[in-house]
């Protein structure tokens, strides 16, 4: 009997090992992995640098309480702040926890200012996590069914509609929380002009801009952080997924002014920022720089995007190609699960972003040859399903 709770819709596949952009199941079948643990394995599976770093760290210390100073945590925080242009980092274990921390910090900041501002505006079709606060922040009703009563203090407006956002702002609005590129919600890109307008609105009304880069951060869009494409900077930034390259870690970054509201005892995490997870994240940053993965991301993105556009013209059932970097979506006029199933049978792993969007998420060090192989499998599968 399987005693694991059945809260996941699992594929009929048991994966047991990986190397680079390939994984193997318990029947020794090989697959190209263009899911990457849902944007987690950004340097692929079993990268030699990661294997060496984690082995050495495990031989020294796995965990140390935040009651003490942790050298790896201090080093990682410094590197992330330099990259993001922010000042302080809180470490946790996941994206949901990072977003939870961001919500708490925003509200605590206004409390400390003697302000009653508490409301946070997010976008429809957004996804911010599955804690009670973050699922309420999420702009998709399907994740909220059965969990009422939900926390108060969240409003939702359509993405890329600055007028709708402006109309929702009032004296109680504390912050705007957005994904620069919605992954779970359908691979929906926030326009650069829209993000610039949101930044201006926050400055005008004294609100905070929180950017959820759980899925888009760490080079996924071709820049270290997706907001760089718009030439803006948030007041609070959240990271997870690719940050640890497969080891659980989340981070919430903020300006010095805001960070003062998280004094001793205000928030915490037992495992957050432990030596092992921080070593993993430091290794990810080193590999990204040494292997020029941002450049590879841009090149492989162009390669995939152009071929997907050709598919969209060749197949009547394909509607639109969208996304950025190596977070790309292919919208269909039908359920994409049959396409995903055919790809899996031919040795390619993909996932959905809603019922009618294929989501493509290879590792950032995927090769040109591996992309070509994956595209050949996808084309074959499209012919079988849509022809």
C-alpha cells in the first residue's frame, strides 16, 4: 500500500537518477527533462560541482541554528544583495515561505510607521504559494476551494491593465505583489511598460512593490532577475526554485529601510539558510558565472522560440508562443495533456501551465543538440495528436 497522501496528480513514471538534462526511470528508460523540477534544476542533474560541494559540506555540517552566525549564509546574502541591488536577506525553505515573509514584512513595515495600510493587490492568474496567506494572494480560485475562511487583505486585478490597478488603489493599499512572468497561470508576460507604470504608481502613492521571482529569478528569463528587462527595481524580492539547484531554499530580499521591521523575534525559520542549502545556492551562482549560463539561456531561448513559432504556423491547433528566456509557453486550442503524454512516450518530459498551455522549462545549461532533439520529439508528438 502506498501511504503517501494522494494530493499530487502524478505521471505514471518513477524517476531514479539524472545527469545533466537527462533523467532515467526505474525501467532504465531515458528522457530529456524539460521540466527541470518545475524550474528548479537550473544547472541540470548531478552537476559535478554541486556533487562535490554538497559532499564536502555534508562531511562538515548539515545544519546550524540561526541562533548562531552561519558563514555560508552571510556570504550568500552578500552575493544576492549585490546582484539584486537590495540590502538584506531573510532565508527560508521554499517560495511560499519567501512570499509569506514578504507579506508579513510589508504589513509590519506600515505597522511600524503607525499606518493602517495592510491590503496587498495581486494579479489574476497569479500563483504565489499554498500557505493560507499565499493561496489567498494567488489570483486563481481553483487553489482556494475548501480552505475558507481565507485571510483578509488581498485584492486582484488583471495583469497588464494599469488603469484597473490604479482604480483599485486606496488609502489601505500597502503593496503590489506581481510575478514579472506568470508561470503556473499560463506563461503570461508582464509588459515592461506595465511594470514601469506599476513602479511609478508605488512611488506616487507610497506603496511597496513586491516582485515574486520564485520561478523567474536566477537567470530563467535570460537576466539574473526578470525585472531587469523593465529597468526597474522592487522594494521586496522573493526567490526560491532555481536558487538551490535542487536543494530546498527560499529567500526574501528587501531594502535596508524595510528590513528594520524584522527585528529579533518577529519572524524566523528553523532550517532557513542552513549551511547545506546555502552551499548549494553559492554553487549555483558559481556555475552560472563560470559557464555563462545567462548567455546560453538567451541563445537556447531564441532557438526554441523560433521553432515553436514555426510549429504554430504549421499546425492549426496551435495559437500562440509566449514567455521569456527558458520559461516558454505554447498555447493550444485543445487540452495539452495528450501532447504531454505523447512526448513522454517518445522520451521528452514537458508540463502544462493550465489546461491549454504547454510549458517548456529546460535547465539553463541545456545544449543546442539537446534542444534540437527535444523539438524533434515535440514536432512528432504534435503531428500524432493534432494531425
